[in-house]
């Protein structure tokens, strides 16, 4: 019986480790997407403020 309990504990630890690893990967990928999105928005805001709005009337 002790061997069965030990095997169940080991299997449980492996399953919990796999679930935890999947959650950690998901968390890091979400953080990466947020950082990339913030860089894109920040870059667009920088270009918009640097070059200003396009004029509505053309001056030739």
C-alpha cells in the first residue's frame, strides 16, 4: 500500500507541475503581448506628437 500511495503522490506532483508550467507560460506570453502592444502604441503616439496632425488644407 505504501508503494501505491508514493506512486500516486509522484503522479499528482507531476500533474500539478504540468498545470503550473502551462499557467506560467500563459502568464509570460500575456505579459509579452502587453509589452509589445504598449511599445506599438507608444511608438505611434511618439510619431503622432512629433510630426503633428496632417493639415486639412493644402498650401501649394
